[in-house]
């Protein structure tokens, strides 16, 4: 419904705005250690309190937002940039060996969650944000490939596609000029959903030490640092946890709202 689109857009914009503002301003320097001020509860000096090193948690949340957004955005870009062409190619060659190879390759990637892929990558290249991006991006490729192929297959039987084939257009040109524009709405909605899943995946990888490395703040690593201090400093876990919840909720609501806008039949059915 429209309220989902508005609420999701507002929440998502707030997170993006915090990430952008962090490039030029944060309440305090998130890299400064202040041991005498460690584990302070939220107050006037530190809006969300301080962590076990005395760092300002609100500042770390702001900087961590750009880390999560950057990792998820690039990973979704990788998945869409490679998955969409593969899906279009498979649909254009439906039933052929190419289609079968692409789909079985997708099944193979689906068999390994992003965490397992990240472990394999970091075992060779080491932990870091770049390797987290690669792991999440690889996992996104079959998602977009399957969705693109499924939507494109139904379009290949439509009259305007048959007319384009009769006019002598190649499969590549038909895919680019006719198929892709008609599946773009679906891809935008799915991209929003995968973006929220990318935020969760980045937090999960950072939680186990495979994501962004210190001193770069990460919501997942903030949760990992807080797990042994929950009883004496619950604010250390609440702040990054709420940041993840708000971001994922906003993106899911945004995706749900966009789906209703692009397909009014869903809104009517509700």
C-alpha cells in the first residue's frame, strides 16, 4: 500500500542521509579512544553512549551506515550486472544447452550460502569488506538470473515479440529493446529486497569477523563486541541492532510499496 512506500522511503532516506552526513560530520571522532569514558550510558555528551573503548556509539552508527550501504549496494550491483544478462540469455535460448548450464550453475551457487562462500574466499584472500562484497555479490547472481529468466520466458511468447522476430531482429536486440524494459520493474523491486538482505549479510559476515575490518565501523562487528557486555552495557547491542532493524524494515517496506505501484493488481487483491 502507499503507506508502505512512504514509510519505507522515509526510513531508507534517514539511513542514507546519516551515511552521507557522516562523510562531513559526526558528533565525535569515531576513531578516538577514551578509556575513562568507556561504557557510559546514553546521555547529553554521548547520545547513544560509549563502547568498551570509550568511542561514541552514535558516531560509529553513522559511519557504519555507509559501510553497510556500500557493501550491499556494490554486491547487488554485481548480482544484477551479471545475473540479468545470464537470465536474458537463458530465456532467449530456452531449452537449449546454454539454458540448462546456466540454471544448473545457479543451483550450484544456491547450494553454498553467502557465509560459506565468504569463508572460502577469506581462506584464500583474507577477511575484508571487498571479499564480503564478492561473496554477497556471487550469491545474488542466481537470484537475478532466475527472476529475469522466469519473467522473460513469458514475454517471448507475446505478440509484440513475435512481431519483432518476424521483422528480423536478433535475439540479443529483442532482449535489450523489448524484454529488458518489460522486466525492469520486477528487477527494481527485487533489487530493493536483495539490498536489505545484503545489509543483513554484511552484518552477519562482520559479526563473525569476515566483513569490514577495524578501524572501519560495522554494525555487525559492533554487535559482536557487545555480546559479552550485554548485562552491564545493553546500549552497546541495542544501538546497532536497532540500526539494522530500521534499515531492513525500511527497505522491505519500500520494496513492498514499489511492488504495489508497479503492479496495481496486487493492491486491488488486498
